């Protein structure tokens, strides 16, 4: 047995620490002399002291060490160790983010190209405002309107800061969708001048904020975008410029911080029963895509990247029937299925009349890289172009297949699939873009007279037709171009792949690449 002083000397822990551990039940003496109060510890307690010291060095708290010391099984100990490992890995990831941010700041200051703006993320309180939204020639014009509004408001309203809301989502040189606003401390809708509106600005998400001068706003916007990209943050709404006294501006934007871990999740919920909605049935045409509802303006579409939109048209077929990536629909929502990677999501939607136009607002979850990391859906807007109840056979692109047959001796024979590429010019026979498991079509066999057999993985075959330079697929109603090229001294056959992405979305995914057998 060791007295407490002896144990202190052997394990390099102070007597005070050992008494504290006894008090919290972490390291209890084997015996306490009832007359002297001396604590006595067995040699096994020396091992416990070393265990406590080792766990503290690994970052375990005393409460966690207590759980570890009282664990009844190896499985419980392993669970505690894995929990701490995950915690430390998260700490490392967060520390690495901070290091990268410091390196970025050092580069900015070293190059002297930009001013450093400090972006912080926090919750923001709601603000009551009176505002006027329209297309302004410049931010300065909106600011001048806000000043005039403030002067015209009754003193009882307690007019405060000027605020400019920037609803644009892409860079513009002129003509801006803005709201000129004045903060209100009191007052309401009554007694407002004609043309002015009242509402409450609320920030349901976290907001990223920075401070700059009025003259630095353009640079502040650039810095905000750069820093939010570094933080892996999704912008979920409009930018707000709060003007303080002395020319100081607080720039705010609502955001969603994306998680490091990927959660594939299936929100398709096939258990939802079909409920008909005659107003949804028909054809809808893509109009715009914005981060939030408030940024949509029917007179000013924001998204210029129409080519990147998968669903340029939506058909709601009778009885909730699906087609292509449109798996099914019911009143208030529809389900899409994407294959690369496989994910299935239900998108909520609702219909509104805006300026005499019937619009469909969709909470679109098609950006897998955002949604799978905890991001929020963006708002896609469609306008109705037809109330007709279409069938699946009526919709989609149908190529002209009535072409004269022209024999092509060069293509006759068997070809084996080796790759799939999005750009023929970038094909590299030594560095395949896709692995073999991805190749659904495995072989082509061209025979005289325009006959063609396509073999698929799993052994299935499809009989097609061809004419010089073109493959005629009558089942899908598409005409796919082919071309023979010599690459590194060997013949390769490049064939267009017109899947449902082409038939219903107008996209040609790329080319299968075959080598002659």
C-alpha cells in the first residue's frame, strides 16, 4: 500500500489533485485510516494514475475518463475511443480551415491587392422597414431614394438606418433589381405614402456579415463571395446593405453552412399517396432560378446559365405518371431520380398567378453536392404554356429517322466499348474517363445492309439500324451520329449517346468510345 504522498511522488500528480480525484469518484483510495484520515492506495491504483494521465494527454475530459475507467467491456471502451477520435478529427478539420483562412489573409496583405474584410457568421434579428422595390440604374440611385423616403416619413415612425436590398444573383454593370428601404422603430402600414410598402425583414438562416465603407462595397462583395466559398457556405437569399452613420456599411447575406460529411438520403418518400391536381397537369416552361422566393422578379430573370438547367420543361402527366428523371408527382410535389450518383428527392411546389401569368414555384433539390451536405433547395420558377393532358408518347424530342441507306464499309465488324467521354477531342486511350463498370453498352456489331446489334451489360441485345455516319434507334426515336478516328495508330469508333437526357432534356451526354475487335 502507498500513502497518498508516496503515490503522488511515483505518479507525478500533486496530493491536491489526488484528493480532488477522490472527491469526484475518479480515483478512490483502497483504504482510509479512520483515526488519521490517511489515504492508502494499492499498486493497481498506480496503473490507474498512469491511465488517467495518458487519457488526459489524448484530450479526454475527467468526465470522459470516468466513463472509460468504469467501462464493463472492450466494446464500450472501443466506442469511447471512436467517439473521441471523431471529435479530434473534427477539431483537426476546423483547425485546417482556420489555417487556410490565415494563409489567404497573409497572401492578400502580402500582395497588397485587396483590403482584408473580416466576415463573421451569426444570427440576425428581424427589422421592420418601409421600402420601394424596382429596377434602379445604380445602387447610388437607390440610396438617394431611401434618403428621400426617410425625409418624407412622419416623425412618429422613428426612421432609422437606410437599407439597400440587392436581389441580383449575378454580376451586372447596370440596371439593378434593388429595394430602397428605411428602418422603422415604430409605426406601420397606415399613413404610408403611395408607392411605399411595409414589411418585416426576417433572417431565418444564419447570416454572414462584414463591415466596410460605402466606397469599398464592390470590393466587399467580392471578398464576401470568396470567403463564403472557403467556408463551404451556401448563399440562401439576397444581400442587405445596412448604412450606419459616418459612411460605415454592414453587408449581410443569409447563408447555410454545409457539412463535411455526405448524407445521400432518399427523400422521395414513395409512400405518399397520389392526389390529383388539374391545375398542375400540362406543360411548364423554365423561367428562372433564384436562391430564395423574394429574389424572383417576373420582369427580371436572374439566372443566365439556362444551358445548365436539367428540367427546361416539365410535363405533369395524368394520374401522376412519370417519365425520364420525373419519377412521379402528386398535388404539391414531384419526385426526381438522378443516377450519377443515384439519388431520389421529393421537390415541394406551389402555383401562383403573377401579373396574369400562371407560375409554378419549385423547391428544387437537383444540386446533389449541396443537398447531400445539408444545403437548402433553390427556387426554380416555371410558367404554364399548356393545360393539355399529354401522354408519355407525345412528349420529348423525336429525330428524323427516315434517311436513305448508304453502306459504310469502314464500320463493318465488331467493336468493343472502352470508354465514355464528354468531349471527343480529349479522349486518351491510356487514361479512360470512365471505368468499365460504368459502360452500359458493351459492344456494337455492324453487318451489311444497314443491320446493327448493340450488346449491353447483363447479356441483353437490341437490334438497330445504321446508315453512313448515323445509327437509327427507332425504339427511342433518336438518330445518333458516329465517327471513326485514328488515335495513337489505332481505330476508334465514337458514337453519340442520346439517352432520356436528350429526348426530354435536350442534352447529349457525350460519346461511347469503341475499339475494333
